[in-house]
DNA sequence: GTTATTCCTATCGGAATGCTAGGAATATAG
DNA sequence: CTATATTCCTAGCATTCCGATAGGAATAAC
C-alpha cells in the first residue's frame, strides 16, 4: 500500500544525481544511464522538474540540467508535489465536499491527520538530508 | 498522490458502522445501504476483515457481522494492513533487495523514514479514536 | 423447506501507469 | 553554414490495477 510511482522515485534519484555533481550540468542521457532509468521516460520527468522551477536547463550541444537551488534549499515536499501533485489520501478532503455518510463523517478527521503527517515528513526533509545518508 | 483505495475507505466506514451499533450484529446489505457502498463489493471487503480476525460473522438468517474486539483495541494499522497489505512506499525496502544505483542507494533511508512515519500514525490511532470525532 | 444471509470464484470495463516513438526547436563547434 | 548534441513537445501503446458486478454454493434460523 501507498506505493510511490516510479515517476517520483526516478525524479528523486535524478535530483540526487544532480546534487552529487553540482556545478557542472548533467545531460538527461547521462543521468538515465547512471541511474538505470529509461532515457525517454526520464526526459519527461526532468521536464516536470524544470517547469516547477526545481532544475534549470540549457539546450543544444553542451546543454543539460542542474539544480536551480542548493540542495538544502529544496524541500522534498516541493519535489513530490511537482511530480505527482498534492498529497490527498481521500478525495473528500477538499473544502465543502462531504461524503453522504448520514451521521456525519467520522473518518474525515482521520484522513486529514494522515495527510498532515505525510506532508510534515516531506516538508521536514530537504534534498541535502536525502543525500547525506 | 497517496490516494487511499476505496477498498480501505469502505472497510473503515464499515468498521465505524459496526462500532456505532455495537452488541447487535449488522448485515452486509444494511451497512452497504447506510454507507452508500456497492453491496456486492462490500461483501468481499467484510470477508477480508473477517479473515484478518477483526470482525466476526454468523451465517444464515439473522446472521451478520460484529466487531471481534472493542473499538479501543483495534489499531488502525491492523485495519489498513488487513485491507491493502503492508505499507511499502517503494519495493526496494525489502531486506537484501537493493537498487542498482552505483554509488550506493541514498534515497533508501528517505523512503524508509516515510514508511515509519505512516506506520506510526496508523499504529497510534484506534477505531475508537476514529469514531470520537 | 423456505428464507435470509455469508461465502466463494470468476469476470469485466475503465482508468492509470510506465514506457516508447518521432521529430521540432535550439545551441555549440568547426 | 553545416553537422551535431541536446532539450522539448506530442502522441500513442501495453499492461496492470481498481472498482464493481454476477451467479451461485454453503449454512443457519424459523
Ligand atoms: S468526508 Fe471523506 S469519508 Fe466522509
Ligand atoms: S534501494 Fe530503493 S531507490 Fe535504491
């Protein structure tokens, strides 16, 4: 249960790779090979990270990707939200949407607490924490 | 992200229903109607909860389901594991399985910490906590 | 033996996931 | 200016998973 999509796992591995080779920029193909990730698939993932402002890119020969900020300034919550959207255990956590449970929705608070717990974990970790064993 | 399958949501709603009507036993159809859950689908879910020893059942006329223990003795971790299996964010958390990341696997600890965080949340809540607002 | 119920197994449509393909845009090198 | 290296964009596809449904067998009460 709660399995993390490969998209997110790969995205994080890619960021780890970039963090380890800071300064110089790495190409998508290089990262894919080093991390055993399907090259074309990774291209799309890096695109997402770029659109979210987590990495910078340069096109053309000698192009590639590098981190937009230092690892300690990249919160993992940002990363997972960039890759898979907000953590939302159950759909009914949106405002004003309520299930039709007649006696009022008891599980709601339970799920809401779960979301907070997960969000806090992700928010408390930075990319630097991830690469430092 | 991290959306909880309806299977688990329904299972918990069913347990809540049973907890609210303790002592007397409720039929699957009755719970399904009260909770707006597909009746046949719920049958299977209750079967799982029964096989995990969380609810007791009686067959035949006047049969039905009831909690196997009091709500305060039912940890939510047991419930979610009964319904969806162990919380396992990434497959590589199993012992001795290691990804082929060449410089050693840095994200591993990150995922492991996530699993612990989620498990602790579920383990800290009982069914009684869920029904008490 | 009739009725109410749990229990078992099989199946199915639709959505999501993980991945692949092809090529356009863009930058560098020579 | 051309060849090359790279990001970027869009479409499509195979497989798996999810949520749900169907039919009926077993069992217990009355
Ligand atoms: S509002 Fe989510 S189960 Fe009720
Ligand atoms: S052991 Fe899981 S990503 Fe490496």
